[in-house]
């Protein structure tokens, strides 16, 4: 395996993959520049390490975990790293998940065909029919179409899929969440978990998001109700600073 642009690890997490004890591996680099990114330190700097260094980290934790979650940045920016890490992890009978912004549908499709990934956490940052808002949020043109294609590839492959929207008032709120819910249903993903995540202005550098643009937990529950009633989604959840992740509709 070629060297990996590596961002670090969280050795043990119970929140990144609900119901599983996971180790999280962060890969550096991302093609997007989201205005609310709080992983910005992983976007610019480089830290290439030998694969053996990452494998040693996995072996240190393999006895305590069920799964490895690849995060970023955007992990699919380094397809060879994902493939090699996933092969190493699966040989140890652990599960593999990837958190992605959906920018690389062809890479996702190829790796899913190799049966190396058990779960995908896919960002739906804005309605997929709204390229203008997607570009406003990510600072890159043409992202929504790529995410639509990634969503379609995941559905076609039948991989376990969770969809995540980060919300801020004045950016992505009730109307956008309802539209996203309808798009998820229309795409054939109504059975997947849909997670509405509280955007947290204090984590965004430069105070570009106002503090009062944060939704409260009660307001997030209202957004979840809107999504649930706008489409026939089976599982709608919210994620907040105060209470972590909670099912609002459906279990799982
Ligand atoms: S996709 Fe994620 S890591 Fe990349 S810029 Fe956006 S928020 Fe940051």
C-alpha cells in the first residue's frame, strides 16, 4: 500500500457507529470547503505515514472493538488506503464503515462491489435538487449531483446506509429537511436511518455562523417531525450536544 495521508485515531468510540464499539481512523484531505467545517485541520496539512503504522494502531485495539470507522476529511479521496485498511480489518473479522460527503460515487461503487465496506454514513448537506445551496455550503460546484449518484450506488449495492444532515438556522432548516426527506424516499432509501444533527457554531472557526443559528433539542425534534410526516421514512433520529443521538421515530 502507498503511504497514507493520516489524521489520527480515536481508539474507542461507541457513538460513531451506534450499537458497535469502534475505532475511528481519520484520513486527511477533502475536496470540499464547507462553511461550517470543524475538521478544518484535516483539510490542508499533510502527514504521510506507512500503512504498517495504521495497522499497528488497529492491532492495538482489535481485541476491544467490533468495527473500524474511516472518517475525515473525506476518506474516499484515498481509495487505495481505504481498500488496504478495509482488507486488513476484515481479515480480523471486524466490520468496516466509512463516513463520507458523497463526492466520489465511482470510488464508492467500486469498493462496494469488492464487499469491503459494511456501512456507509452519507452526508446529505442540503436538498439534492438544490445545487445552489449545496455550492453555498461546500464552496464547490456540482456536489449535489455527485451525492445523488453516491446515494444511488449505495442503494443499488444494498449496503447498510445512514443519511446525515447537519442543520443551522438560516442555512439548512425545516423546509430543507422536509425536501431532503422526500428525496430520500423518492430515491428508495426510506428504510435507512435519517439523522438530523445539531450544527454547533462554537466549533466553526472564525465565528462565521452566529451562535443563535443553533437549533435547540426541542427544535430538532420538530425538524424530525417535519421530515417524518413529509415522507414515509422509517427511522428519524436527532443528534445533539446535550443528549447525543436519540430515536424520534422508529427504533434502530
Ligand atoms: S465534507 Fe466534512 S471534512 Fe470536508 S469540508 Fe465539509 S465538513 Fe469539512
